[in-house]
């Protein structure tokens, strides 16, 4: 008679996360995306460095611009990876075999979330030499990298959780990716408003409520205006709240609603 | 009993996919689950394997009630009907990952993987990417994955689908070994009735979500609905004599030349008759040599067609 598999003695989420890392970075999309990200930063750095030599862009602003692009694109990569995490498995027919294991859906969700977040870690590592190059000699590199890591991590957790949340319910990968990108575009939209619309109490409220604009505003205050970290810390409220709320929502939805065919809860 | 289902019902909105599913499976037996497309086989397996929650009813697998799904999953192995495989992983990586999800450490996972890949004949290709595997190899890999936790009950949903005859034979050989050597109960969903007759100790026929029949192959075949028919073969030069003799037999409705082999006769029995003893006696009396005889309606195939209303 076959024996019963022994009770699982250790948590499974590190195993799921480890496999996600291998799938992402060994032959997966991790390396091409990181190369594309690196190419983007190279082009951007070249342009801002050239502008600086022509005195069009002050050095602090060069660092700020590069850092903000790195944060936005790096966080967006985590969104894309997370949006594919469950709906992709569903579409490739591999979700059922995962759901058939004794691993809880919560651990599955944690593993997938951590796997997606490694894209942000890679983006941050890639960004470091560019910031060092652009900010050398003005004593800004340490602060820029630290605030970039803080704000970028909050936004990455927020966006990865958002992508995962959509992926829990999306019946297809196409729906998951397009819905996630639509939300991302909506979040970026206020940055394209005319300068007048971004000022005044309504403009500031909108900027503060939007985690992306609030986070990038805070980065600007530290890097360009050289404010102490504590002066504008209220601008971190919405990125922090978004990261916590969406992070918890993704974990709860993952634990309770991951189903073979997706679809709304009920 | 390793699987006990009691009045299980599964609804998708207004659609009832499985209705009053009640059956048992014993340790070490291979239970064939048969049914036409849409009969509810896959839904029934998904409910029993805890992928779907039942709308009503109860069941237990390996002695664990359905209210404890994680514990059931620890004791079962499943090959889903349309299982996908990560093409960028090797067979070895794939199995080791699943072994670890069942709580094995790295060393145990590697050992279990090596043994199972050997058992399903994939040891040589263990380092190849799954994307390079044939369909038959993927099915064997899927069966190996279903066995990675040394399960008490194995659910195989259409494991031979899309395989050539050689592949089908290999997979069915594996199924037999799972029951005989590992002592696991196997629930085998398939369309291949001949293989079910050969491999399964008992059969469960589903039709429109309900159990149409349950029992051994012989029991179910006996229950096949009338009308029955028979096919005989006599030497061609004895054809006229044979037809005359059969026409006088008490249970024969009609006897006529059949298409195909020379000397072949198709006989249809009268309502209420289940044998051709009188006809065979008449042939013997007339001195007609009987080369071949088959009573149709006594096979699983006939029972299946009759019970599922597809005849």
C-alpha cells in the first residue's frame, strides 16, 4: 500500500518564490526586460549628461529625472510580472497542478509576489551606476539612491500587488495585462496635466492622493531641493498606504479567491 | 474504501454538471470512469480532487473527509485532463519542484525524481527541456508528477488522449503498475473502452452528470440493453443451408448475409431473448460448420452505448 506523504514541515512560499526566480531569470523575461531597462537608462543618462554640459539641466535635476524614470519603469516591470503570475499559469494550463499540491493559496500568492518584486530589485541595482555617474561630485548619490530605494520599493509593492490582485480574478492573461496597464496609465495621467492644473489645493490633493505622483514629488524634494527627509514625509503617506492596502488585498484575495477559471468572487 | 462519494452535486450557475454522484472505490483497484463528452467526468474528478467545491453532498478520499481539502491533496496524485507543462523547465527540475512542494527536502526530492523518471522511462531525457518532449513523454511526466507524493489514490483524466497506439499501451501499462505494485487506487477516466475492459477491475459510467451504472465490466456488460444481435461465420458454400437453419430457430428475428467477410451472417434476436442457443443447435443439426460466433450486446462498448443513449 502506498504510504501517506509526510506532513509538510516547512513553509512552501520560499520554494514557490525560488521557482519563480528561476522561471523569471533563467531563460525567462527577467534578463531581456533588465537589458531593455538598462538601455533606456543609458539613453536617458546620455541625453541628460549632454544637456547638463550645455547647461540646460542642472546636475541635481539630471539625477532626479533619471531616478524618477528608473522608479516608474522599474515599478511598472513588477506590475507586468505580477499581472502574469496567476492568469499566465491559468492560460498555460499549469495552475491546476499547483492548486493540486498541499501548498496553501496564501503561500502561492506570497511566492508569486516576491518573484515579481525581484524585477524592482534588479532595476534598482541597474540604476545605481547611472546615479553615481550623474551625481558624482555634488554629494547627492547616497541620498538619491536611498530615497529611490524607499519610494521605488513602496511603489513596486503597490503595483505588484495591484497586478497580482487583477491576476487572481482575470480569466485570461490578455485581460490581466491590459487591465493592469490601464490602471497604470490612469495613475500616470496626472503627470501630463498642464502645470496650472497641478497647482492650487485641488492639484496638490490630486498629487498627494496618487501614490505615483506623491512618491515622485517626495524624491524631487530630497534630490533637487535638498530638503531634509523629515520635512516632506507626509508625501509618503499615499505610497505607504497603497503598498500596505494593496499588499494585504492581494494576499487576502489570493488566499481566498484563486480559482481554476478565474472570474469574480462569489 | 479509499474513495466514497455520497450524493455529490456540482452546479455552474443554472447548469448541473454532476448530480447525485454516489460510488465507492476500493484500495488497489482501477476504477474506470466512462461517459460521453459532457457527462461530467472531469467535473467529478475536479470535485473529488478538491479543485472545485461540491454544491451539495459529501465525499472522502483516502479516509479524509472533503472538509479537509489540503489533507486530501497530500494523499492524492492527479493527472488533469489538459495539464500544461512549463516548457522552459527540464523534466528533472519540474519533478524536483513538485516534490519540494509536498514537503520533501532537496535530497529526498532528487531521489524521488530520479526513481520516478526511471519508472516512466524518461531518465535519458531528464535534462531536456519539457518543450522538446513529445505528447506521450509529457503524459508520462505528468503521471510521474502525480506519483511524486507516493499517493494512496491516483486520478488520471484522459491520460491516453492524443497518443498513438504505442503511447496508449505504455501509459496503460504504467496505470496497471500503479495499482499492482504501489497498491494505490486508480480512477481512470478515458474514452478507450477496450483498454478499460482490459485494465479496470470496475467501471463507473456517467451520463449527463449522473451515475448510469457501476460494477465490474462483466456486470455492466450483462446489463446492456436489448435488442441484441449476433454475428456468425460459416464456410461460404454452407451459407444457404445456414440461413435456412437459423430462420427456423425460435429466438431469431432475422438472419441475413452480412457485409464484409464471405460466409458472414448477421442475426437479430427477438425481443426478450439474450442467447442464440437455439440457432446454434439448429446449425449443428443441419451439419453446418460454425467458424466464428459473437453475441453482440455483451461487450462493455454495447453497454456504454446503450446506457448513455448514444446508440
